[in-house]
C-alpha cells in the first residue's frame, strides 16, 4: 500500500457486522443473567397463564345490553341541525316528527328479517351533529324491541369508523416498510407479538385476580425479549439494551408500588374505572393501576436503552483506545440529551391527551394544587413520574453495562473519527491526542 498507512483508514462495514470486541467474561456474565431472566419469564408465563375458564369469566361477568336489544347498522339520510330553545327533537320512533337535533337513518336490513328496511329518526346531541357527520355515513344504532305496549325505539350508538382507521393503518405500514425496510417490518411483527401477550396473557390473568405486579413484570419481560431481538437482531449490543430495559422495568415497578400505596390511590379514578370495578369483581383496581404504571413506560424505555447501547458501541468502534471511564462519560453526554428530549415527549404527550382535563382545571375556581390531588389526575401523575424515573435511571445503568461489556481499550489502536471530549482528560484521552499530533 502506498505510504504504508492503509490500515489507518476506516473501512465501511456491512450493516449488522459489529467490529467491536467483547470480552469473554462480560459476554458470559451478560448471557447468564439474560438466560436466568428468560427462564424466569417463561416460568411466570406458564405459572400465571389463564386457563380456558378466563374467557367464560370475562363474557359472563355482565351483559352489555338488556335481552332483545340489537345494534343494527344504517346509512345517514339527513343530519338535522341542533335544536334551538323551545324546539322539540326526535323521540327515536317517528321519522316524520323531528325537525332538529336528530339523524334520519335508513337501516341496512329490516329488524324482523323481512320486508323493506325502515327509515328511523334518532335523537343525537349537538356534539354528534357538530362532528362533521353527513349524509352517506354509516352509523350503528341501539334498537330496543317493543315491550309493554310501547313501540320499538332507536338510539344513536356510534359512527362506523372502520374505513378511515384501516386507511391510516395501511398508510402507517407502507411508510414503515418504505423508510425502515426489514427492520421496521420486524419491529411491527414484534409489536404484534406484544399485543398478543397483552390480550392473551395480561388481560385474562388480571381478570382472574392474579397479582398485577407479577403479571406486569412477566408480560413486560416477554414483550421486551421479543421486540428487542426481532427489531435489532440477536447480538451482544441488543442484549446490553435488554439488560438495561429490564433494570428500568424493575425500578418502575418498585416506584409504582410505593407511589400507589403512599398516595392512597384506589385505582378507580374515572367512570371507566368505576364501571370496571363494578363488573369485574375479581379484579383489584390497585393491582390494575400498578400493572398500568409498569406497562406505560415500556416503549420509551426501550427507545432510550437501545440508543444508549448503540451509542457506546459506536464510540468504542470510533475510538478503540478510549478508556472505559471516558467511554461511560461520552455515552452519558449522549444520554443526557436523550433524557431531556424524552422528558419533553412524555410531558407533552400527556398534556395533549389531557387537554379537556386541563381546561376544566383552568375553568374551575379551585387552587391548582387541589385539582392535582384528585384521584384521576393523581393516577396520571404517578404513572408518568414513575415511568420517567425508571427511564432516567435506565440511562446510566445501560451505559455502564455497555461500557463494561465492550472490549477494553487498545492503546495501540489508531485514533478513530471520534475522540474523547476535552473534559475527559484521562490518560487514554491524552495519549490519543499525542498520537494524533505526532501522526
């Protein structure tokens, strides 16, 4: 090679090929820990997996509607304007009566199965008429059959939104496939597996009265094993991120238990919680809240840990002579920026979802601190803060595991594209600067 310095140039590597050396002891220790975690997860899945009676318990808990009530579909023929003061709207039976505050709907089929499908008037609130509903849209109604000399009546249930939701899902899948390619598609497969774990294991187990803490830990561990290895490949780098993620889940679980007990939260902070507590008598609302706290932070936690692991790996590849302490400090500088942006993400995501509640706080003539201590808001605050603390602590934990896992510094290695920052004035950093000055 001309000049005799061909080995000093960085050569591009194929995606997925990792040039970073990993110590045998570190690899063995990490493998043993994750094998133990996987074995514990499998044991938990087998131990707490609900039997076939869970479905019967779920369906038989309560009836969604009274006997004989059906839910026919119909096409909107006309949307009448909201009623002004003194006007009478529809009563749900006579299509010719209303002049305001109603939908005129032609059913897709006759309730009796024969004859022409009827056209009915359905009373609706101004919120429905103001939602952009128009003629041609499909809606679902609630039909109460004739009883006690009374004629059948109809009530509005919901708009059929299957088509726009399907289009949004299809667009999402296409964008992920085009931009992220195979890695994005594998991430979607992992997401599907995670959904199955939630639907087939976690929800039925909670309804059977199992511990919310154990169900959340087992289910979260199973989801993270599948999601991380599917999306990012089977490697020591991914295993490092998985170890950091499991540590973060553990921290979140401990904080969730302490916070739920310390704040005296009942787990019934809104109408949905109260309805669930009344129909699922085997479910402890506090256990459900603990489970929700743990599951809530999984996605962001996974994002942070895989980023930290990858950052340390790339730093080691770019600066093989960097000492472990300098490697940890450099990784933490990246982690601090990520923590800051992630905190913004968590807070603004909650603020966007809770805008109606925030508006009520603004309108009510009550001190802000009093409003924040209500059951519903306290639940969200505990859920957000517990997840955020677990996320923040997962950053140094993952960075430390990654710095210990990658190979030791190589003093004879050439200086890479990235060097330690000036404040990391370690012997390795000074040696790298001397070598760079002398080359």
